[in-house]
């Protein structure tokens, strides 16, 4: 989609700090981090959200998770722990309607989140 922020980042039209990538996903540093490690892992193809995942998207979500595993290794938070978050819709604070996962780590996470 030509007006999608994450599609523009994936296409290189908007600069980002790359962390890792695969054939179907791209990971980059969040510009407004909520933790010492805050990386977004986005699908390279435009899918609006996890709510839109269908059989035709086989392999996309598991590739996001596999790339997130590479991110936590690269960022050094695998042993201490990390959080993977997928928001869906406005009530969940999804601000960019494009399938993505937040990788958060580098500090003790609160529960409930706050």
C-alpha cells in the first residue's frame, strides 16, 4: 500500500535502523522505544493485522517469530527474557495498520503492563 508507513520503511523510502531481515520480514529499531530493546518486526508484504491472517499467508507469522528470535540473540536479551507483542485494532493501541510484532527487552517487564 502506497500510504502505509511500514510499507514505505520496508521499501527503503523512509529510513530505519535495520536490525535483521528475512525473505518475508524486516526488523528495525522503534523510533519511540518503550524499553532498552524495542524492535519492530514487520511483514514485508502488506497485511493489515493478525486479524487478517488467512491460509494464503502460511509462513508469515512463524517467520516473524523466527526473525524475532534472531533479534533477541543479536540484542543480547535471549537469556534475560523478552516480550513479544502483537496489537490488533485501536483499543489495543495499534497505531500502524500493518502486521507487526514488538520485541521488548533489556529490563524487567511489569505486569500488568503500565
